C-alpha cells in the first residue's frame, strides 16, 4: 500500500494542477480546525472546485509541495484500510520534507470509501498545521456522519451541474451578461442557449460530445449512482425493485411521488416489495444527490405526512438520456430546471396548495434574508385556460400567504399583469 500511495502522490506532483479547471460559481470557504466538505452527485465537478482552490493557494504564494491530493477511488487504493491512512502523511513528508513542517492543505476525494476513515479525518482537523478538504458523492456520509465525527467543525459546500449562467460561460456562448439589458441579437443567442441547455443539461464532461455519446455517458452516471452510491453502501433486499423505483422517478419527475404509488406499480409488474423498502430507496437516491423531494407547505406534520412529496432530478440532460418521451413533457422539464435553479441557492422550497385546490409549484424562502416568493412554472401562457388556471392559483396563494412577490416562469412569454411578473426562463435564470 505504501508503494501505491507514493506513486499516486508523485503523479500528482509531476502532473500538476489541471490547466483546464474552469471557474465555477461556487464560494469555497475554509477556517482553521474545520474541514471543508465539498459534496454533490458524481461528475458534477467537485474535484475541479478543489483544483481551483489549489490554484488560488499557489497564486497566493503557497508552495505546491504543501498541497496534498489523493483520490481514494483510485483502483490502486481499493484494499486500503484505516490503518494505512497515516502513510499519506509519512510519504508526503518523505517527498517534501521542508514543506511537511509548514501548514499544509490536504484535499482528499471520496475518503469515506475507506472504512473507519472518521478517526483519521478528525485527527487532521485537530492539527493546526493541516487544512482539510473532503469531497464526496453521498450527502449522508458527508453531512450526518461528518457532523458527528467533526463535532460541528465542518463547512459544507454543495456542487451541482452547471447552472445556466455557468453553462453560457463554460461553452463560450457569451463572455459577460450585460447588466443593463440585452440587444435583440443577444436575446436570440440566449434563447438558443437555453434550448440547448434544456437538452444537454449541465454536467461538464458531456458539453462537447455528440448527442449519442452524451446519452451513453449520462446513463453511465446513473449506473454509477445505482451501483457505487447505493448498492455498495446499503443492503438492498431487491435490486429489481430498486431499479424499477429509479425508472419510476425518471418517468414521473416534477410530479407527486409516494411509496404507496410505487409499490402499486411494482406489484402490477409482478415485483413484490414493501413501502418501507421503497421509502429507503428514495432516501438513498436523495443521499446521492440524484433526487430531491419537495414537501407541501404546511405547519402541520400530519398534513405533510399524508400529502406526497414532489420529486425532482438533478439535471434535465440526465432526464432526457433516460426518458424518450421528453418532447411530449417539456413542461415538466422546464419545472425541473426551475427547481434546480432555486435549489442552488440557500432556499427552503415547498409547493403550495390553495384553499380552493389550486397549486403553486414553489413557495421559496431565502434562509438568509427570510424573503419569500411564489414561483409558478408554465411552458406557454398564451392558451387562455392555462393562463386563467395558473394565474388564479398564484393570485389566491399571494392573497392567502401575504406574499407580494409572484412570478410565472415560462419558455418565452414576458409581461407584467396585476403585480405578477411573467418572465422567460433564460432571463429568469440569469437574474437568479
């Protein structure tokens, strides 16, 4: 194991920090005797966020030898145990003896794959000479367990697929977004970019590949979540039921999903399972940052319990790769995109049902400013019945909650009516 660790560290120092690390709209934070926890679904760019931090350190004058990076999903570390972890410090000191006596930055990817890693991480955090950063693809392992092991000395950072503003910059579509409006030419470019973004999604590595290859790559990401983040970490009584549950989510995203409904569908298919198992599967997908539940807005736990959550998925490109019916369900795709834009912020998100039974897609509260807003999503507001239904639900919700910030996000409509802002999704995403 010592030889493997030495080879991995030497490769890191020989290769250097990748030059193609693209800036992300992610605020990296650190403080002494606290671990920075960079978490999110696989392939969203967590490691590149840490590469950017490494580059910033070197720009500030930190010697490269004071930076340590190890990816524990490297196959050479497959049999590594907690007893081997101290070798990282030992080998680093051997390779860079003068740096080892100074403050060093440790960037450890997927450390939780090593059973018993917690004590080692806590020891690094306790040291005044080591600044620790951990990346991982499980929200449970990198929130609940680290919160316990680090005794509150952890700073969480979430990384998602590219947002629309990031997508525009990443693909070189527009160098900077004007602050004082857009020309007609720029509007056309941004509408086209949004159409492409809705189809491709925001996973960085699939941006410059052909559609067929992109679909295969994205399907591979889903398989990695299924096998590496769920099956390898949890005891699953029925792999078949787990797979069908995942398929159900991809065909019913942005809609209300309950374990009871999934059990019923699986039984019709001849797959016997229980509601507790399905609830566990949904929790596992949430832990892996693949699926996101949104509950009904209510102060009553009983009301929340009897009303199903709406389920959203991490990326529209991922959805399109798994579901051939997307051209028929573009409204759901748009709602999923709006949710993920809201989810990137520090927001509490619920859906709201009015007293008359109307529904508003999102009641959003900024957890910093406590400002609340109501967001409705509709692909096309030109149809009179659709316009009447969506506006009535939104206006009723504004009256019942006292919230005066009402927004309808559409594909391309834009107008203000009775204090409600109707705005195209490309413009709304750039404003958000």
